[in-house]
C-alpha cells in the first residue's frame, strides 16, 4: 500500500470518527452517555444544548479534516482537544466512560494516528511531490 493510499484511508477514518461521535452520539443523542458526561462536568441545566454544540463542533472538525485546509493546525487542534477531553473525563467521570479509565488508551491511539497521518505520512508525501 502506498503512502498516498494510507494517508487517504487514515484521513477518511479520522473524519468518520469525528462525524460518528459528533452527529450520531451527541447531536442525534444515540448514545445518551455523552450527555450524561456533559451534565456531570458542566451541570444539568444546559447539558443537552451543550452536548449538541459539542457534537456540531465535532461535525465541523470532520469537514475540516476532509477539506485538507491547514492540515498541521488541524492535527494539532485535534490532538489537543482529544487529550483535553479525555484528561477531564479520566479525572472527573471515569464511571461514565465506555471502558472506564482504559478509554485513555484509545484516546492515545487516536492521537497517535492523527500525528502519524499528518506529521509522518503527509510530510513524506509533501517531500515526494517537491522532488
């Protein structure tokens, strides 16, 4: 499999993860646990609207990933957001996480994939096109 093919597949996978978590889990509330997490951390009064807004921002992230606009900035923001969300959840609501504190392993894996896709694969592809 070529680097270009790997990069394309990983980019689609990353966008799909943001879309699924944002649209299906949060906006459409197919996984109510996400709203419970928001309620526990930020309070019950506005947990639904905040969950929808978080979900919409994740949908926007998916679109941004697919546009390939400012990919380095995008990758840095993705890694920062995922790390921040997971640290907060790890410390404040581990009982509401699908795999408890082990969720952090999956977060690190996702961060690693985002890093590899942008700062290894994409960097190598950019070098090849400049030759």
